[in-house]
């Protein structure tokens, strides 16, 4: 039984740069593939920008895009709401 959150896949669309993007609750979310460089491993990273100017990004690199997407979505949840857990 997995304890990973599932992203809202229908919200995500492929962008012109080869990553994925979604707009949820006033946040623009992006997930992109990162090649290995310097001292970081390859994998997926997310970033989130709010219409008012707030910006957040992943500190870690994710092996699976679904996990990166669901963590990005968690940023856009209304205060107090909890993201669903996959079973």
C-alpha cells in the first residue's frame, strides 16, 4: 500500500519546453526534468508561483514525476486542506 499522494493529472498539461504545468487556486505550477550537474542528481523538480508574486520551489530532486506534481499541488491547496494519499 503506497502512502504517496496522487497528483490531479487532468490539471497538468505538457508545456512547450517539455515539462508540465498546471494552474490551481491562483498558483502556476511547473514540473521539469533536470539533468545531473554539479552535485545534483538527475530527476524532476517543481516550482510554484502565485499571482501575487510568491514563489516556491523544490529543494529535492524527485525520481518520479507524479510525486513532484503532487508535492507542487500541495503548495496550492487552500489553507488547512490536506492532499489525498494514494492507496
